[in-house]
């Protein structure tokens, strides 16, 4: 905007210290606990490391906070709007100005209001082709550094475990654990066999749960890598092929819809262009004290079943996930993605994957819960898809005879392969990537330390 945008290219290593008083106090106590625990008790050392982890800010946190403070300043907003012939109240969406407790998928920086949208020629650019403040051309895509202080904390933790001989103690306990299982297996009593079976089930259940979490973790990291690697394109510069676009949801050829969740007039929501609601019916098998009448084994099996069902739903792109789901409905209408330079036609039905963030509304009645997700006019949107030409009928219906090239194209979002996973997501690239860490530091480094730890235990 004026050459003072934050530098969000992390490169190799960034060491950041707390910049708020509360974080500084927590970080100081964490450092003291680690030093004390290193020589006196491993428990306090681990507690100190946890405090250090939670009080050390992301490398970009301070710069992004300062940038947000600048672009939400009243004088800046007034001057920006007046340059374009509007008052500040007319130009900015009120929802985008209140970012103190903004839900996931909402605006991080101020966005233009419906009063200044170019509704007569919706595919043309805004006044002076002013880009959205949250567009990557205005603030660069955050690229996390390869290493931060978290890598240092991992190393300090391994040194501490080695210093205290935790590895030797675990090795001795593993020998005891193996002897205990061998004794139980040699014992022909039903009690010993039951203990072994239950122990194996508990360990297998825990390992399966951790593997599912790890898979989801890695999948999210891969999505973030794809988002960083594919450069964002201005709507007016789109060309044939795979594209990444970020913009604001604006009205298309049809009006936004009002829906009634589960056909209930008391559960209504309007101004939507894309939505999904889920109904969950929870078990009513409880006693007079509100406790479940199922046995412990039944409860655990139900929990395992819900977890596997949620994982299967997520794996086959049935998002979002709900463990007690009994009904689901999706819908949407064509709309326009507008980034300030121009608009492009988007049809939600052409996307096999739509990713929502926080729900718009949640209703709880008795043992039933309804959760509504959706995209509304004015919301931020991220799209990765393939550019295709619109049909002659579509152009004729909207009277787009001499329209610019971005008006005669649309985005196709049906996945062709795992390498080309297209998505329509609520939110912007900034909101998804601003506080991420590198894959090396988040996955490979901890796995390397874990492997080294296990080798030292076994050796």
C-alpha cells in the first residue's frame, strides 16, 4: 500500500521473543522453570518447556498485529474512503471492522461494503481498481521460516531427558512391562488373559487415534504447501489452466437465498450463496441422574465407531464432521468472486470440496443439535480450481456480449487427481496461512527426535 507492509518471508531461521507483557511474564517463568528443572527435577523442566512453547509468538505475529492496527486506524480508514469519494461509514463493512474476536473464515482486515459495490457492471473493477486490503498483492503470502525457537525447545527437551537418564529408566520399565505380559500369558487364568486383551485393545485404540490425528495433520500441511506454492492471480489476469483466486463474495445472476434449516421457520438464515447444515441426534439412554446406562465396553466401542465414521467422512470429503450425524443438506447458487480488480463467475455445485470454517449458527433443542455453515454476501473466499469458458447461453442470459475476459470465464472445481485437489474455502489465504509453521519443524524434526529417542531407549 505504501511500502510499509510487513515482511512475511521467513526464510531459514527466525527467533522471536514475546512482545506483550503477559507473554513476557509467562516466557520468563518458563525459562526459570526449565533451568531449575534441568538440575533439580525433569517435571519442572518439561513444565517450563510447555510454557516456553505457548508464550513464544509466531515469527510474524508482531508485524501482522502492527499492520492490522494500522489498517484499522480510524484516520486511515477515513482517508482511504474519502480518496474514493465515500465516507468511512459507507465504504467499509461494519463486520470487517470488528476483528477483536473474529471467527475463523471472517475478515482480518477491513473490506468494502455493499454500498460501494459496482452492481451495474459487477464484473468490472472497483473504484480506481482498488484491491482488497487482504489480497496477497497488498500483503504478501506468509511463508513460514524453516526453523524457529520451537526447534530449539525440542532440542533442549531431548538434552534434558538424556541428562536425567529418562531413557535408561524407560528401558528398564520396558523390560518390566515385557516380563509382566509374559507372566500373564504364562498364567492360564481367565483374569490374566482378560488383562492382556484389554491392554492390547487400549494400546491399539490409542495408536489408531494418534495415526488418524497424524494423517489429518499431514494432510493439512500438504494443503498449506500447495497454497503457498501456487501464486495468487488477479481476476483480470486469469488465463486458461489452474488458478488460485482470493476475493469477496458478491451477488451473481441470482439473488442470495434464505434457508430454513430442517424446514423449521424458527431456524432461518438469509443472505446466503452457499450453505450446509447438519443435524445430530444424541443418545437419550441415561438414568435418572443423567448418566449413561451403557456399559463401559459399549461406551468405548461407540466412541471408536464415531471416530472411525468421522475419519471416513472426512477422508471422502464430507465436511464438516459430526459424530452423531443423522441428516445433512447442502445447497447454493452462482455468485461472483471479486478481488477489487474485477469479478469472476463461481458456481458452488462445480466444486467437489467446499471447506467451511466456524458455523454461522447452532441450535440445541433437547437431544438434537443443528449446525449451519455457509458463505454470505460480503464474506472472504479462497478458490483453487481450473479456469473454463462459460457457455453462450450463460453469457446471453447475463447480456455479456462485449464483456472483459474475466466475465466470460468461470472456475471449475471437480478434482481430476490427488495432485490437483481443487477447493472452495471460506476465508482468505492470509487467515489460513498467517500463523503456520514449516513442515520440517512441525513434522520432520519432531519425528527425527522421536526416532532418536526410541533408538536410545532400545540400544
